[in-house]
C-alpha cells in the first residue's frame, strides 16, 4: 500500500513539474545518436560532424552508434522504442522517414507517430558514378550500353529501399533499361566494391563519392538533383542528360522518440540549428558536398509528412516493394 502511494505521489510531482524545469535539468547523462547505416558513409559523417559541438553545447558526451541494416529501418526502430527523454536520438534519412513507409508492408515503426522531429540537418544530391572500366562518359553512353547488355550491368546501393536504390529503379524506368541491383549495408562497403570493379556503377550520395571522382577513380555522369551540384559544376543533371522529370534529393534529419518533452526537443533543435549556422561547421559540411539546412521541429514534421506522400508515388511508379 505504501509503495503504491509513493508511486502515485511521484506521478503527481512529475505532472506538476514545470516544462522549463525539465529542459533545465536535461541532459543528465551521455546522449546517443543512432546512425542507422555503416561507418564511413554520409549518415555517419554528418552524425560525427555535429556530435562534438553538440556535446560541448549540452555539457555531456554525445556518442555516435552505428546500427546498420534494412535501409536504416533497424536503427530507426531501435530509437522509436527508446525512452522519450532526449538521451537517444536518430539521425534519420529520406530512406527511414520518406521512402520506408510506402516500401515496407510491415514497417516496425510509424515514421510520424513514433518520433518527435528535432531539425532537418542537410540535403544532398546523389551522383551517378561509374567505374572507368565500364568505358562510358555520359548518361547516353550508359543507356546505349545497358540496352545492348540488358540485365548484366550491376549497380550498388547502401540497401534496398534507400535513395540510392530508388535512384537506380527510377533510372531504369525512365531510360527503359534493365540493370542488376546489388544492395549493401551502407555506402562505404558498396563504394569499396565499386572502386574494386565488383559492380559497375552506383547512384551514391555526393559527399561519399566526391573524393574518388576528384581523384579520377570514378567517372561522374550526372547528379540527381534539379540543379547542378556546387562541388561538381561541370556535371549535368539527369534532366539535362535527357531524362525529363527525374529528380532525387536526399536529406538527413534529427529525430527523438515520440513523447519527448517539448522543452527538451526545443533545446535540442535550438542547439543543432546554432551549430549548423556556425561558419566552421557549415563550411566543413559544404566541402564534403552537403548543404546545411537547419529548421524547426514544426518544419521537419511538415516535411516528413510531405515526403511520405511524395515517395509513395515514386515507389508505386518504380514498382518496388518489400516484405
């Protein structure tokens, strides 16, 4: 009886605690950012760029934990079930929160209901990069070769259902060709096999592929965004290459579990936006091909809803489904 009474009193105290006091006490221990793809890829890079300044801002260690698999949905599901206290965060992507809701018949989380939006972090195009041994110098060359050798040219991706995969599926549909999709558990292992010639091409995130393109180890044929990339001004867009209506722009964002206290979410959002606006961090991201794009929790929530609707149409058009 005494235990039940104490528990009841604790609940009353918690309910009566001012929201501001919750934020004032936060954080009380280290914070974990779950990066749902393997180390060395774009998600991992962005997570680590913001982790150190966020640690300094909050006065607690911020640790990046990689949980790759199933196009990021394994890591996303882990965070969806974590305590809603702001100490476990997700570096979500267009794959986990835009594409997955329409791609998977049984997704282990609800991309909107199970998360508290914190802030959009960065946007980036994908780039169609090919191994030099393929012997193509343009999108037109690739289409001609793919039509002459249907079902024999392999493209890598960071996983089934990622923008890299969907970029390839859309390319097949728009160009009328048939390629072979080879999924990996992240950009880094996929890129390793592309550089080694085990696969012939990849619609990789620009920041990951950029150093190898600049070094001449890969040939960039086109970017998937509606405008040319600042870091590759001489590389055409897919639309300029003749594929009308083709556009894929990736994004990364920070989410917390649903029911995270509003004051904690606002504190995190304010700190992240300040970090992304700092010249040193912004320049570091731009040098790697990312475009900083900080926003409010409300803006990210609206964008997540709109992206789910947009990608539902793309997934249906591409004819891609997952169990």
